[in-house]
C-alpha cells in the first residue's frame, strides 16, 4: 500500500549503518533505511539534502519509502 507523497530534508544519515531520519514538512521526522533510496550504486543521503518520499507506517513509527533525492 502506497503512502502519501511528501517533501522533506535529510536531518542526518549514518552511511556506515545505512539509516537516518528525514524531517518531513509539517510533520514528524521519518525513519529512512538505505534500501528505500531510489537509484543505482551506493545509496546514501547527505545532511540538508532535499528529497521526495512516500511515508508509510513502519513497526516503530513513520517510515520513508521510494526516497528520491531532488
């Protein structure tokens, strides 16, 4: 089931561990795992980077899927 499409800004991303958080516009921070990032090669995000994503409900709260760096 697809979530709503929203914009956000990467709050932090730990490249070694492969996860971080995205600050959603007008909402709670969203967990992001490297496997949810669209693209080929090494999948990582940079602090302050703008992204578009779908927000779904994960086991511990909001979770990003189909993350596309802008």
